[in-house]
């Protein structure tokens, strides 16, 4: 069985996972804390990165390169772009893009830099595991593009722009970093988010109110996935 990295951005996103681990060993490395342990016999390493693309890149890299994880599952919350996503709904990314990456001055599309891709696809096998788990639990799992940027979006115009430019269903601040690291190192990865807000005028209030409950919905689902991964 492979060693699985489970990553979030904030303490609220990983605490429901860390508290379910057995034989936990805590390691501080590169100014961050990593929890190695087992979950129903599966070896896992859990960490939260802190918010944003740079911290997420660091943590994902450490999980793969120092701890030797062979798969990475991300659990956390997101702002909804699609009207079909309500607070607490789960969405899995089929691809991730960076909505704040802009060298359009040189004639490139938004989100693109030479030798990169606008949208990085997630692992199909892990997505299929998630769909099976959802079906077995009678849970609805939405699927779509998730847009990442170093910006808490609380603005309807910005949200609409991200939605139409990248055909994105939800937005957050870490997923595309994980995608860049994992695809570069050829490690299968999976991004799950539960909706905490709608990236509109009420976003910061909704986020504060629903962060914990939505993070828990996502974390519980990720633990079920660990059980289902071979
Ligand atoms: N994560 C959850 N809600 C978000 C928002 N509105 N903007 C960016 N990241 C988020």
C-alpha cells in the first residue's frame, strides 16, 4: 500500500483528520508541522500548509520529497462560483488553474506561462475512487474546474470573471500549487473542497461561519477515500 499525503491549508481543514490517526509522530520541518501516522492500516502524512499558493507549494513538495508520499489528497473549503454549489456541497477538481497568473501583456492567455498549462488535470483513478465512495454513501459529488489565486474573493464581478475566463466552478487559494508540484513530480493527486461561501459580498461572514463545518465534511470524505485506496 502506498504512503498517502493528506494536505489542507488551515488547521480547521486537517484537525478532523489528525485526530483520527493512530501511532502519530509529529515532525517540525521547514517551519511547518507534519503528522505521520496510520489510518486503518494505511500510512499517511498529514499537514496544513498555511494559506496561499507559495506555502502550499512548499508543503506539497516536502510531503513528496522528504516524506516520500506516493499520492496526495487535498482537503479543504472553497468559494462557489457555480450557482449549483451551496454551502457544504462537495466538489472535486477535474482540473486546476491559476486565476491570478497574468502575462497577457505578451499575448498569452490568462493563467498561462511558457512550458506550463492553463489547466492541470487531476488523477482520474483517484477521482473514480471518490465517485465510488460518494455512491456508497449516497453523497452528491460535483466535479469541475477549480481556480486558485492568492486572493480571498469577495466580489461578484471578480468571481464572474474567474468563472467565465477559466470555466471554473469554484475557487480557492492552494489547489493549483499542489497540481503544479504533483504533476511535475508525476505523483497522482486529488483535490476535494466543501463550499464555505459564494465568493460574493457575504463571503467573509459566510467563511467564518461555515469554515469548520464545511472543512469537516471534506475531511470525513477524505478519510473514507483513504480506506478505499489500494
Ligand atoms: N476559500 C474559501 N472561500 C474562498 C474565497 N471566497 N476566496 C478564496 N478562497 C476561498
